[in-house]
C-alpha cells in the first residue's frame, strides 16, 4: 500500500506535468493561433484520467 506522503507526491508530479502541458497548449492557441493536434488532446485526457484514478485509489 502506498503511504499518504508518496501518494501526495505522485499527485503533485502529475498535476505539475498536466499544468505544464496545458500552459504550452494555451500559448500555442493564444499566441501562435495554432489549434492543438487531436492526439495531443487525447494524451492530456489520458493523463487526467490516470491522475483521477490515482486520487480515487485507496
């Protein structure tokens, strides 16, 4: 069983990664006027799903 501290660190790591990816995507859309590739969006959705599963696991 993963202890609470390790779980918190895993969540932080996933959130940091997601935030970085979303910021990059946002800048591409707002500054470069480039829409994200569908595969990039799918990858982020999968990362969010993994994070949700990690948070919900006990």
